[in-house]
C-alpha cells in the first residue's frame, strides 16, 4: 500500500504541470470563445475580416458538434483566475475578495462568498494555488529553467536573498492604498491577475497594457536578482495564501530513516525552503517538486497541522553514520574505563 502511495506521490509533479498548462490554456481559450460568442450574437459573418472569419470557423468546427446554443452554452466558463464562473459556480481569488472589500470599504457578502471555496481549500491544502493553479507560476517556472541554462552557459544569474516578510508588508500597504484610493490596487501588482487581463487584452483588443511591462520586469527580477524572487519576497497574493495556509492539514513530512542528506530537495525548491531539515513552513506550496526528485522516497504527504521539528540527519547519510560511530566509540570507551 505504502509503495503504491509513494509511486503516485512521485508523479504528482507531472499532474501539477498538467494543471498549470490547462489553466494557462483556458485563459487563452475563454476570450477566444467570448469573441466567437459576440460574432454569433451579431449574426454578421459576412462583415467579419478574414482573420475573424478564420477564428469563427475554427471555434465552430470544435464546438459545433457539442453545442446547440453557443451564444448561451459558452457562458458556462467565464472570467479568469481572479474571478470567474465555472458551470454556474462563481469563484474568486481571496485577494480579489480582500482587495475589493478594502477598496469599496464595505462588506458585500455575495462577492465575499465567491472566495469561500478557495479559502477553505487553502486552509486544508496550503498555498496550493501558487503551485498548482497560478498562471504566472507556469511562466515563472519556465523562467527558472531558462535561468538554469543561462547559468550552465557560464553567465551569472541573480542569487540574492531578501527577507520573506517583505511580501506581507506589500500586502498590507496594497490593501491600505486600495482603501484610500477606492481602487483595487493590489490587482495591479499581482501576476496571475495581470496575466488574465493581459491575455484578454491581447485577444479581444489586439494589444497589451502596462501590466505586460510589469510582468516582464518581474521575470527579469527573477533572472537577474533572485530566483523566483517576486513570489518569494513581493507577491501580495503569495503573502495572503501563505497566511491562510499556515496551519494547512496536508503537508509534506521527511521520513528520516529513508533520507540520505543528498540535499536535492533543497536545491529544487523554488521557495528556498529546507525540506532536508524538515523546514517547510507556511511558504510551502505543496508543489511536490521535492517529492519527485528525492532519490530515496523520503518525502511523503502527511496529515498534520504543523511540521515536525528537525529530526536530525538522514539515517542513510554519512553524518548520521558518523554520529552513530562516535557514540558507539564513546560507549566502548566508557565500558573500558569502568
Ligand atoms: S518544500 Fe517541496 S513542496 Fe514545498 S515548495 Fe519546496 S519543493 Fe515545493
Ligand atoms: S534523500 Fe530526499 S529528503 Fe533526504 S536530502 Fe535527499 S532529496 Fe531531501
């Protein structure tokens, strides 16, 4: 049974990539479907440009066999990860709920309730949105791979470290400014919201807004200053999800008897956490990259509301054997002396 579980856990990282690709693709597909709906509603196929006709025909080719009433049926999935509708269920990012509440200076329950399911899931699964759903994560992880290739080519990349608590300050300042200006300012510096918006602008309006420039700057920051630096140190949503997931029930635990202290888990962790020393904390997004890379299957999911304290060196590593040998020598010496 445990072997089966271990096998599945090792492959969760692939499932996570599938999830990231799906969400990112949906952010492209939804505005395309929205355009098609508009064309259908206008009943003006003959007035469309050749490019618009190509889009119309392509969407019709794929949706025609399954949809009777595209004008209404395509409303089933709308919006972005910031706020949207999924088969009648309205869902919003918890940061959207908090930002809107601060900006409007009022408690509007119908909107607050749309954040309830994501909040509950975060309380149970931790910062999973960052690892499994966020469309920016998809691009940031590709950017990390690019950084690794650049580094291999002998070009230095950013390796600076900052205080992780900066992002909590960004969250607080962002909410205060939202309240003072009446505008949801946190959305202007929140990568998943920016990506959803910018993809929509590109498809519906044929261009990008200022958010695209900001996002490119975050990519450069990650490459030139600090690996995955924006998410680690500056993202207001990352701050909120970390706080909500502090006492998450699903968390990774190191099986110390299986660990050989190879440190591969620490090296792969985008958030510079310390799985090798049982240091996951509230920042862990349960991405499972460390589980996938561990050569001895020493990392497994566990149900608990807090991490175990440091359990000492892995039992399959040199340090543990040296410690064992040292205490054995001491015992033998004590026996001789007695
Ligand atoms: S500790 Fe593991 S699961 Fe948590 S963020 Fe790092 S690599 Fe992902
Ligand atoms: S054996 Fe696994 S848990 Fe231990 S240090 Fe290596 S990767 Fe990390």
